[in-house]
C-alpha cells in the first residue's frame, strides 16, 4: 500500500449533485442512490490520482483487466462502508479505486479474493490505515522469496497490530497476490544481480529510474491518458534499496 494524494474536493460536480438535497441517511438509501449514480467520472479521476494502481494491493488495474479479460478490472471502494456510514457515500475522500470488478469474482473463490471485494462491510476505524490520510508505505515490508507482505519489523506494537489488521482485512496475502509479487521480485532481482556482477552501475541507475518513475499511458476502456507507475510500486522501491 502507498499514500494517495487527493485534491481537497472532487473537481467536477458529480458527487456534490448526487448528495443533494441531503446525503443518504441509512444503508438502504445509500445502496439505492449509489446504484443509480453514474460513477464514470469518479472512476476516471481515481485512476488518474492513483497512477493506475489498486489502492490496497498496488496491482496495475489496466494490466489486470487485460489479463482476466474483465470489463473494467476494478471498482470504486468505500473505505468506510456505505452500509455503516451512509452519510459518506458520496464523500470523495472516502473513495478509492480497487482491483476486481464484480465480474472478476467468478474467477476468484470468496477466500481467494482480496481488497475491497474481500473486506466487504468490515471496518474498524481505530485499526484501519487510510491510504489517503496515512503514509501507509511505512507500515509494511515484503518477503521477496514468497511474496508475502508483513508488518514492518521496526513498528511499535500498536502500529504492528494495525498493519496486521489491514493484511487480514484485505486478504493481502491471497495466493494470487503472493504469486504475482514473488514473480515480480524474481524478475527484478535477476536483472539487478546481473548488473551488479557486471558492475554496470549506469545501467542499474537507468533500470531503477525506469521501474520507479511515472510514464504516460492511454487507457482504451476509460478513454483517458494518465501517468502510470509499475505494479507493486512499494515492493519495487524496496528491491532497489
């Protein structure tokens, strides 16, 4: 997970208009009004500000969509679930983009899914690490051989508990994610090892820049251009340290 920088308010009027004349007052109203809401502009904005990555897993949503031949490859996640927090149904600061659209769930058993689709309406405000308001990257590290994400060893007991809560809440060690991260580590480390053996430090610096810098990309489904970063960006940064 990595920090997401949002604008103070949503730049278009979509969310504000949907929240009128008053925000949803209960779970049923929140679900009904969100179901009728055209969220296309919100989805596009979230993709842009998250550099094309899932807020929780750091999967590249566009690549995930192509790999699984899904419609969007992602969905809009309410961090505070709208069933328990209906007033925040259309709160821009409560919305992030997540991998897995509803059609993707046919390819993942319930215990194999991850992110918001696994989290559902579970939420503990004390333990939850909000990627919009917290520098969440500082709470986690990765085991490169297995691809497992774990609480960072330098955390206090309280912060370690929060990190573990997030891993379990979002199923961040689902087999699919662990396999993908382990493969990514093996690919990156193979290239790094060869450069180190050859003492090719200029090539190493260029490779690091290529894997950790933003690059322009066009999304053919969303029909927008945005800056993209690589999948598992936090893990990639760890590999280059």
